[in-house]
């Protein structure tokens, strides 16, 4: 009798697990079908680039980019009631001649004059007390490119210099839903930091205030994408990856948060290290053709698990955020070589994108490079 009960329980558990896995694979099938295997004529509008800008009130404003050929123009300051930026992006993308090459300058280094003001960060808590002078400064440059095979650019990026926050989202879904999902995520995270509102999500007591704030911002993004997917039939099933780096200038720390297979790397001296682990079936131990399917993404479920890690920052560290359009087209050794040999961030970003396209450009590719430097007063 005990043997029969054990066998029955085992069969029930296996059946339940099989149903769950089949359900997930049914969703995951959308990703390769729409994102990885989509084909089409070479997209015009070779790339779009992001740099810092000023808002109407004179404060640095976030710069975002979500759809193909849309210039990374200065963004207005985000507010809780502002219409989603993806709506304007969709309309612009449909206009004839909307594509084009964007050669805006790289984001400028934080000046010594700004360093003292930025050091007085209102988001620092008691555990991360402010100092009279920043101990580290960061300079960044980011760019997104449609690649050679995609009709749409479903990647989006955010460079929020005033908050030392950098983020990439890689969307997926039917039709143009992928670019909607990625832009919604970028808008939601950027708005959370600009307004200081992080939804009703509780603070993660296992993280510092900064780490928890980044996690909550991504949870806000998850809710926005999930709700939009359920409110609009055309967006059903859409989702996006997210990878972000949030720097504390005073504490010489970086908080890296991610969901999905977009990655963060660090080059320290000659050591090149991947700081994120892909959320894929292969990483979970499932091999074969479905190994590249995502096991986790923003907007697919009502709640999302966000991985957050804290790392110390050293002078001359260089951090790379990228979508899988780069990491699947180039080896770590090739990426490392470019980062080691090219000191100019703008040129390095373009060389990485060119490398991905030279290998076939099968997906959209987005790259952000962030370099940590000692401020002039310490030199």
C-alpha cells in the first residue's frame, strides 16, 4: 500500500511538472518565432544613439531610444501622468523617411563642478551616507542598432546621468509588441527615479536602500508591461528583458539588476567578467533546441523575480551592458579585446555593434559602456 501511494504521488508530481513545463515552452515559443527567427530586408536607419540632455527645468533629463530610426532627441522630464513615450515612437516609426543615421555625441563626463552636487544624492540612506566629494565619477555612451535582419528595433536604452543609472531592455512579442514592451519598461524605470515613486512594492530588507530601489523600479516596469499586455489584444504575451547598472558615487558601488538574457560585464584591468547569469532554460539545465528560450522576463507574469547584486567599483573599471544581439554574435574574448584596445567609449560602442553586424547581424544590438574614473580633486 505504501509503495502504491509513493508511486501515485510520483506520477502526480511528474504530471504536474510536465504540464507546467509545456505551458512555459508554449509561451517561450513566441520568442524565437517572433524575435530570433524574424527575417526581412535590411533595415534602413543604421543606428540610434543616446546622450545626456537637459529638461525644461534645467535638470538633466533621461534619454531613451526604442524604435528603429528614431533619433535620440532630448526627452522631456518624465512625470507620473505623462503619456507613454512608445506611443509617439510608433507614430514616428510609421512616417516616411523616419529612419536615418544618428551621430549625436557621446554622453559627456560629469564635470568636477557637477561632482559635488551629484554627491549630495537624495537617495542615499544612512547605510550609504553622503560625502562632501564624490569618490568616483562615471562616463557613459550608448547606442542601439536594428541589425541586418530585423524589420523593427525592439531594443530600448536609458542613460539617466543625474541618477547614474543605465539600462537596456530587449523586447519580444507579436508584430511590434516587442518594441512597445521594451519602451514601456524604460519609461517606467526612468519615471520611478525621476519622480521618486516606486509603486507600492515593499522594500527588500536583504538589500540596501539603493539596491531595493532599483529592484522596485523594475517591478513597477513589470506591472506596466503586464497590464498593457492584458489590456490590448495586439500586445498579448509581450515581454522584455532588462539589465541595469546603478552607481553610488560616494560608496564606490554599482548595483546590477537583471531579468532575462541581456547581460552586464565588467573589465577590470585585463580581467573580463560576466556579472549576470542568463535566465534561460539552458542555464536552468535544459539542453537542446529550446535551451535559448527565456525562463524569466519582465511583463509575462503579474510578479517578476529580479536578480540584484552589489559590486565594488574601482577607478578605470569599464562596465558593458548589452542585449543578446551582441553576446550571441561575438565571443567574450572578442568583446574583451575591443574594450581593452579602444579607450574611446564612443568608438568602442560602434566597434562592438559593427562586430555583431559583421557576424550576420541576426538581431537588434544595443550596447552601453560605462567607465569609472577618479574625480579631479583626488588626482
